[in-house]
């Protein structure tokens, strides 16, 4: 019977809502023959739940509610929405016959402003459901579950001003093996606030003073989820999910090298550390230098914030003659912002591993008067295009009802999150201002000459008469 029910959302094909909005839709029941029922119930629910079990000291996810005796089970739950409406009959009402046909019921439920964003993890979730239950006499109830995504607005412009500032962290690992000298890593991020779809630019300086080579440098973006249970005791567990990864290197022993890598932030939930007591979501960038198996791997961790409203641009930046502000004094040269141009400088061909070149950034000039090599920029920054709502593929879960007195078929659900196209903007994010590089049209030609042509040209110059600089 569950296949005979369909739940749709009004003016929202994928069922994505922000807090404060009203989730509305239709429950369509299609029966090919008459049925005996006690009632039809519609529930709109939203809750955070964490559950896991411990076996031999190990934490294991719990995919079923019923657990064998002797295994310790930890559970935590927090409810946000609990709306129940009987479309027909009641829980303990009289049995009635419902004729064959199609029945359409509308529903609407406001979403409180304090609800956290949807999230699906290994040891818990923040889930919002629309469920229709057919209460049958003398048989198990049948349910139809449909999930919808709720997003808590996290405007990076309304958060801490530190999100606009660069972030720098460093680590140094000392090795006692054969009196090796330390390995030093210094990592820099252009800003600390991002949105899905934006490119995160990481600059790392590696100084390998040890006697062993650094095999590679791994730059990773992690989602860290922390789950809290209060039954039978207060316990917490955490989970790390790898969202993006780049590899650079190697760095030979007693050598130094700099790397600039870019990571695209996929569709994911916004940072949530205070709204829910059960599930907390945070993000961090981790840079690890992989050394010899006998040595510890130096690592640098920089926390970041991911929201769903990007940082507003500050308009055109100052010219090349203006002095660099103190917060950017420690950055390596004029490190470009997280834009399409920055991606090209970080390695345009497949975003490969390439060292950061100072010479490529210092040779900038303004166009001369009448030079039409550059297009004129408008004073006002362009408007941000609307985001697309994409699925977070690493959060797919089965939302079927697992009650023993209920028959529910498997239902897969994947939350959707707004993904922005920030980096195709002409106006840069709030980062150090870029300098225009003047295109060279004719300077590259002498580099293409062969050795014979260069030799012939030098011989011709020797034959030409040279005027004396002293006037007689």
C-alpha cells in the first residue's frame, strides 16, 4: 500500500526550505480497490538523533534500533518539529471501508527559526520527514516516508569579521632518529569563510631540514561531525569525512619548496556548532607532510567556516601603488584571491601541483593611456547569480521507518545544499587587491629564435658601426 501514496511539495521540486518558511505540499493516495482502515495519519517531523553501540571497546554505528542484549547502546535525541494530522479516522477509531480511487490531501507546516540544517552522518543525523501512515486493523501499519531539506541561514557577512581575514598556522616536527633536524610547515589561507562551490586556495611553505625526503604533501578538506548521547550516560563520538584532497611534492632532504593548491568545496551542510546539542558540524583544512615510515608526519590544521551566503565583495580594490595592509604582510607576495585567475596561477592544467612563482606575480603594470589591451571595469560589482541546489552525495541515507510494527519500503534520501558560482565573478572576494598584468605581444618572439639565428644576429650587430658617445 505504501506504493499507492505519493508526497509532493508545492513550488519546490526537491523539497528544500529555509528556516522560517512554510513547508507545504500534497499527499496523494491512489487505491485500486477498497481497503479496511482505522485511519490515515500525516506527520511532519524534524529531529536530531545520535545512536551508536560499543563492542569490545570499539564504537560501531547502529543501523537498527533493536540491538542484541549485552551490547551497550548510546542514544541522544532532540526534537524540533512534531506535527500530526489525521487525514481520515483516528489511531483507535472504528474500522471503515475506503473505496477505490484517488484522494488528495494538502498540508502545510511552518519551520521554526531555531531548526539546524539537515545532515546525515554515520553515528547520527538531523532529519526532516513527511510521513503518511495507514493504520490497519489486525495488521502492521504501512508508511510512506519522504525527506525534505531544511537550511539554517548562515550569512558569512553577519558572522565574525575574522572570516574575511587570512589564516596562518605552522607546525614543526623534531625527529630523534639519527639526530635529524626539524621539518617545518607553514600554511596560509586567503580567508576563513567560504560557501559550497567556491575554490579554497592554500599556500604551503615546506622546509625539510631532515635527512629524509618528504614523499608528498597532502592538502585535505575535512568535515568533522561530533555526536552527543545522554542515555544511558553522557558520551560523545566524532567522525571525519574527507571532502576534497590534493597532493603536492616531493621535497628533498635539506630542501625548501612552496606549493599553492586549490580545493573546490562540494555541496555540504553549513557549519553548525551551537544550534543542536546532539549533532555539531565543523570544517578544517589539514596539510600533512608524508615522511619516512620511521618518522612522524608533520601536520597543520586550520579551521574554516562554511555558510550558505557568500562574503560580499568590497568593490574595486586600490591601485598597485597603494601599500599592502598589515594583515597581508606575511603572505607570499601578492597571492591572488580564490577566483578563476587564482586557479590559473595555481596550475591551470588540471589544477596540478606547481610551486608558487614570485616572478609571475611581481611583473604587473597598468595599461597606458589609449591602450586597449584591457577591458574597462565597472565601479559597481556584478550581482551574484542564484545558486544551484546540489545533492551532498556522501550523505545518502535510508529513511525508511524501522519500527517493528510498521511495514515501510526502502526510501533513499540525499540532502541538497546551495552551491554558488562565486569564482567566475569579475569582482574579487575580500582579499589582497590584484594587480593587472600587461600582456606582452612582441617580447616573446626573440625567445623562439634558434641558436643559429641568434648567432647570425649577433654577427650583424658587430659589423654595424658604433657611434662614439663623446662629441668632438
